[in-house]
């Protein structure tokens, strides 16, 4: 389908003091990084691109579950931002407010220094944040999985629970330590469930005292079928069968009512004793969007078809931050990495057109498909109308994400990690993120963890 042409209401923007047009991008995720890379190709040195991100790296989130399962090194699911862009100025800082009247972004650096950055065009690609207040006790007693730190802490905790269980004599205590509850049966939930189960089962032979104990992984899903994002119900049923065959308990139409210190209380009143709870639901509006007086639809900025935010002339939005209409089917684009990267490429072209006084075009994209790994060399996939499952789906899943991994170095490192994990037992090192004890004249002082 041909892209609809959007009439440009604003002319060529005013320039900065040094004569350059400044485009500021808020967010260093898939959308922000892809946009910066494409702008470098479509514009010249008269355009200054500045990217603000609270981290100095991009998290390749589709492989976070692989890092949890120690299939790959945690450091291999992140890519330094400055290695992905050339002309773009990558600034590790957190945007705190947007002043549309003066075309400025207020920010605070990693070191706490506050500053203000002016812009000619602003692109909001800051994504969503995790809301752990949706269930009582969730914030204090669960692990989210959105950052590299989340993956490292979760794996450390899982290995720590094995260590602790191996020292317990009470079977009930061991059972609680070896139980993991995962909330949410979407793509992230099933991938984490498969990865956690594989890690614990493969690591258990190193703990002889636990050979007769049950590894219990429980997946709670409030819907009628897991991975509801898949259009084909048969693939959801396949995933359900495979996960259950691996011993994973799947509770459909089940809500978590409360998370306690050592248990999960279900909506039915049943209690599951567990030491580890993983939350894969609860994405909500980035607080930054509340600092800008613009219309929100279900917590996201509403845009025109060309991704310009409604009621603005020089503010754009994409990815999880925006409701972008897709001209291909007339529906809002889903908040996925696949759509974020495609939107970024189209938006870069639109910004280049605006800078040359040309008309912008609407976003139009036909999705290629969806896929999810479910552990133990199994995956489900819908690609270009074809359905794959089992080992073939898993090979396709790994091939696609290896191809999408940024930089050649990371591709090689991930490929080596996968080959290594196929031949050897998982790495069960528990990485303590604390510094060495400092000896003083009177005592030994433990330095605070980092």
C-alpha cells in the first residue's frame, strides 16, 4: 500500500547558534538508536543529532531470558551506544522535563549535574517503565526483567536459592526455595519460564543433596491461552504442551492477588510457597510524558500518521511512547521492537523531508511475524504467513535474533556463547556485586554493595 502524504504545516526549523539544526532524541532503545543511525545516513553535518539515554548502552531485550538462563553472557545482551553511532552525540543523562514553549529539554546527568538542552526537533522514544504497584507486595518481593541488572540479579538469586536449599534439612524449606512463580504468560513470560526451568534443571546435578527434590516453575496467566500475541491458537497450544511436558506448571485464567515474603496468594485464595517471583507484566507510562502538556491515549502520545505528535509542529514520537497509526491496516501500531525499528526508519526519512521543505509520509508497515523461545530447544513462530514450532522454530528464532544483534562483535560473541552452552553445563557462578572488605585498625568494615 502506498504511504499517504501528510501536509507539512511547519517550514524548515530555526537553527541553533552555530548554524546547525539540532534533533534531540530521548531514549536509547531500539527506536532511538535506529533513528539516530538512519539520520546519520540521510542528513549531513548541518544537522546535529543528540541522543539522551539513562544508560550508555542498548539492551537487546529479546535475549534477556537467554542471559537469565546463562545461555549467553549477560554482557553480550548489551551494546555500547557510542559503538553503534558515529556522528550522533550520545549523552548518558535522564530527561526530567520537556518545555515545549522554549523548545528545551531538562536533564540530569549520571553524576547528578542538571542541564538544559535546546532543540529544533524533538523525538520522544523513551519507551515505557515497569509498574510494580499493580499487585500488593509485588514491588518488594519480585524481580522485573527489563534491564541488564535485572537479568544479573535474577540469575544470582536463582543460583543462590540452589546453594541455600542444598544446606537445608527441612523438605518444606527446600521446596519453597526451589519454587519460582512467573507472572504473565505473554512472550516474555513463556521465554523466562523456559529459561529459568532449563537453568535450574541443568544446574541441579551439581547439588547432590537436591537430586530427589522437585524443581517447581509456576507460570500464572490471567488469559485463556498463553502467548496470546500469536494469531494462531495452535501455536499457543503447542507452547502450552511443551512447557507442561518440561514440568512447568501453567495456571490459566489465574491472577496473583498478593505477593508475600515467601508466598504468592492467588485470586482464588490458594497460596503458593515460593522464594522467587518474576514479574513480566505491568508496563506503564514513562513519567516524562506527564511533564509535557499533550494528549495521551492509554498512557501513550497520540500522533499523526507521519509520527508527529498531535497539536505540535516539531515534536515526534514512536515506539512504546506513542500511538502511531499504521496505514497498512488502519490500526494503532503494537508496542514491539519490530514496529519500533520500522517506525524509526520512516521517521528519519520524514525528518529529512521536513529539513528539505518536502512533504512527510505516513507510517505503513506489514509485520513479518512473531516468535518466542519456550526453552529446551523449542520455539514457536509465525513468519510471513508460515508457522513453525519445535526445534525448527528454535533454529529460526536463534537465526533471526542473531542476524538482528547489533555489531559484528556481538554477533560473534553470542554465536560462541550458544555453541558453548550446547556442549557444556551452565555456568553457575554466583556473582556477588559487593566490594572487598576493608580492614581498619579496630575492625573489618564491609563496604556497601554496589
